[in-house]
C-alpha cells in the first residue's frame, strides 16, 4: 500500500479526542492522575474534644454509714460529699472512726466520736443526752448500773445548769488568746471534773468505762447523732466555699476541716482574702486556697501551726504527710478534687 494511503487510513481510524487540543488535555489529565496517586495520604488532624467535667463520687467512702439516719434534704451528691469530708477530717482526729476516744490530755475531760466532741467545750453532753432521750433503752444497755447512775448524774447537772457555756473570743482552742484566756464556766467544768474523778486511774482510762463509751459511740443511733451534729459543719463549709469563690471539691473539704479543727475564719481573714482575690482574679485555685490558709495560720499557737498546715495543705494538693503518715485522699476515697461541688 502506498505510504500516503497508509497515513490516511491511520488518521481515519484515530478518534477525534486523540487529536489536537483534546489529545493534550487527555495527556495532562493522565499525568495529574499519576501524580495524585503518588502523593502520601492526607492526615486530617481534628482538635481533641474537651475532657468531660469532673464527675461526683459514685459511692460513699469507707466509713460505715449503714443503718444511720441522714439529715433531711440531702441529695445523693450531698451525702457522698459530706461522707468524704467526714472520712478525711475524722481520720485526722483518731484511728477508730465513729468511736474515736481521747482522754484528758488537753484538759477537756473526755473527747469521743469521729470528730472528737468533748466535755470541756460542751459539745459532747448534747449528743449523750440526745441518745438518752431518743433511745432510752439503748442508752441504758451500754453501761453498768453504777456507771449509768454516775453518767446520768453528770448529764442532769450539766443540763440543769443551762447547758454549754464557753466564753472565748478565739475561734479555736488551738489559737492564740485574743486579749484574755478562755474561761470554761461551771457547767462544762463540772463535767470535766466528773470525768477526771471517774474515767481514769493513774492517768489511764478505766477499761470498763472506755469499752462502754466506745460501744455507745459506734452504735447506729449514736452515729446518726454524730452525723446530725456534723451537718452544721457541712453547712458552714458550704458558706465559706461560696465566700471564697473556689468551686472545687477540695475547697469544700478544706473549709470543712477548718470548721472541725479551727472553728472558723476570723473576719479579717476573709476580708484580706477578698482583697487578694480581687487583685489576682487569674490566680490558680490552689494558690487562692494556700493564701487563705496562710491568713488563718496567723492566729494559731506556734506549737500547732505544723499540724494545721499539714492537714490543710494535704487537702489542697490531694496528698501529703499528716501525723507521720503519707496520705493520698483522691485515691483513698475515689474522688476528683476538681469536681465542682456546689
């Protein structure tokens, strides 16, 4: 076949898109497709989702709360928060929980219960009278006839004399005197004198008295009274948390321990803290709580400063050494210290 005829046949057999600009475009598309296949896969980096807010504790902590009566109007979160506060502060007050018991080393006659209510402050007698009034047969069952008669005599005398009386401008017996020493007036002092005359021999507890008192303190009926008495501490701690403006569970726990160990804050503590917080609005919450602790420590007797500082510092930071023991409260009681309780 002549060359001209062959070329004409090939041209006639080629599709139109393979000729001219179409051919160039097709070639470019194939080249682009090849280059795209050679590129590494694209990795899309999404912003991580914000972490969920700290959740409330899911269960009550280790103290035995079985068969006890809770104060009214406390929801599940309140009970769990209050329960952890009782565990933390109670663990500082003694090793046996609801039946913690301490002798007259501090001149208070007798301290009994989780948070160590005492005769010298007039805080123990109301609980004993409450048990005697609400559960008379139960109250009687804990004591021998002679001990029951003696204890009832002390409680009746205290009640007839007008109940708790303590003249003191300090917030706590751990504080330095404010112008004058504390004055324990007759009803409380009479109870202390009774304890010294009956509960101890050669400076140690009479074993039978100690056993009876601890059995009473550990009973569900008396534990319910302890919880009711501590509910006032709970409410005061919530008030302080609101004033301080740190909405974290560790702030509540710190305030609760201040009320238990130190009574309360002095007015100047709160006013100076308010000035500090206004001047440092972006300060971390731990720094704010430490500032408040420093202000409160100014009033504490020097021999007690180390203990008060260790307790509150461990609560602020979640862990620390208190009474020679390493503590890790979030781990021990399964809670997030940053939970926005109340």
